[in-house]
C-alpha cells in the first residue's frame, strides 16, 4: 500500500483468510478516503482451511506471477518475481504472511522454495519471500490469457485511465481500466492506504495476483467488491513501492 515509505513492518496477526477459498468477498461498506471519493470496499474474509487447488500448479519446477505459493497453513497467490543482486524474491500480499514463514511450490508442501523475508500490513499490504531452492526456476513472466506466460519487465506507476490486466488464479485473466489512485480501504485488520482501483472483477483466491500494463508490473490484487458473474471492482497495492522498500527490480 503505497504510502511512499522506505520501511516495512512485521505483521503479528494470522492471515485474514486462505486465499484459495471460494467465498465471495463481503462488501462491508468500508469508506474509501484519502484521494478518492467514498466507495464500498471488500475486506478479506475470515481465515479458513486451504482447499485443494482447482489445478495442479506448474510450481513444482517453476513459479511465475499468478501461480500459488503454499505456506505452512495458508496458500497465497504470487504477484511477481524480482531480484536484488544474486537473490530472487517473490512478491505476495502482506496479510497472508508472517516473518520467517516457510513457503512451498506444491499443495503437499514437499517442495520448499523460501522464507518470508519482510512483511508490511496494515497501512501497507505486501510481503516478500526470499527463494532458496535452486531446483525451482523463478521467471520474470506472469500468467496471461488462458494461463499462458506473459513477459513483464520493470514496473510503472498506476495512472487513471490506463489499460490494466490482471491474472487471478481463481477467475483467470481479465482486463479493464484503472480508476482511482491514492485510495484508503478500512480492512478488518486495519486501514491500508495508497491503493489504486480498476473496473476489473476478482474473487477470493485471486488476492495477490499480478496486475500489469504494456509489459510493466503495476500492482498486486489485495481485495475487491462484487464477483466475475455480476461484475465488480478490484483494489491493488502498487508494486513500485515494494520494489523501492526492498531494493528490488523486475528484470
């Protein structure tokens, strides 16, 4: 959540919900403030056991944006892979991570890939996982239409009116127009500021998915209203702040 700060805070609360749940995001009528007019926001639902994924991820040998990372108790969608020097990191939402947590590439949790290296939630909603398994590859691509790889290099700031696409591992690939920037959402775990929104639907389980435009990373999904049957709106954490905080780049 972009407050343009160069620090991160450790989150102490457990994950707000399993990101693989099929429950529709509840619209709790939270007020969006800051630079945006009032609107309804959809906080994550309560935590629940992680059901089996709809499809087996290609994550046993590789992990790209839109695939699933499995924690010790929870699953989370990977947004983007990024690098700092010789180290590679995965960017995920902060509300589904705790410092030092192990992550795995498979639902059976037999392929370890790394540990949570930093978390910021609330006020922001991002975390990074430092990968430590060289047997798994971490390409700079993300999932696109039909789950096909899309090359993403570098990042850009969200701009109202820009074309935006995202990939949610529950609802897949969707595109629309970026709407408001500088939005604050009051989640159950606390307010998150500096978000942006788009007229693109998403559902629980999509949280963490990559949002991109013109081959550039823009943000990760952190919540939304509605669904992909009746339509909805999605809220995102800008990715450039995350890169700046941890000194990362998306190659």
